[in-house]
């Protein structure tokens, strides 16, 4: 019994001695830091440029929003958004797709409408859509086959975010 206790005491002593005084070696060369930093500006975090002149690829070449927000369109657009868009988009947080709050600070209304109506063409030809595709791990935006009126309702809802 004394031998077992003696062995345990020696083993414990060896473990305690090996834990102290460890020196960290500084190596020259490449080092990776995996610390995530949050940036309040969406575009800086995404690395996708802001381009208000890009109208995108699709049927919408000119769209100006009236000064007043149309509440009926907002209600219809919100219903569409909540039924199809929330699978990939949140209002103010990245998900499968980008957060949509403040989208008109980053994209033109025409670009947004064309992305809603023609995501396939946009992802093939538009440089910003391609950059977003890359940024979001090649998660493609599916064509929801909305009419122009339905897409315009969603666009009006996005103005309220």
C-alpha cells in the first residue's frame, strides 16, 4: 500500500513540476488570428462595394421612388417578404443572404428590383451580384417568379426598414 501511495505522490509531483515555467517560443513567419471583429457598416464587413449607379441586369431600367411611402404596397410587400424572403434574409442581421435594412443606401432601386425579378441573370452578369454570391459562400438567390407589381411591393416594404 505504501508503494502505491509513493508512486501516486511522485506522479502528482511530476505533473505539478511540468506545468510551471513554460516559455512561449516566438516563431518568425506566418501567423493566423481567428478573432472575429464586428463592424457596424455592412459593406465594410462584406467587402462588397457600394454602387448607387449600377442598375443591374433585368427588366427595370428606371425607377424613382415617390416621396411618400405607399402603405398599401408596404403591407403587401411585407407579407411577400415574410412568406418568401425570410428563409434567407433578416432585416438587420446577416444570414444566408445579406441584411436588407438600409439596402437603398448601398444599391439603386433598379438594382434591387432586378435582383428580385432576375436573380439568375444578375448572378451571371452583374459584378456586385457576383461579389455578393462569393461573399455568401455561393448561396444563390432563387427566382421566386414574382410579377413586377409584387416585386415593387417588396421594394416599397424595404424602404421602411
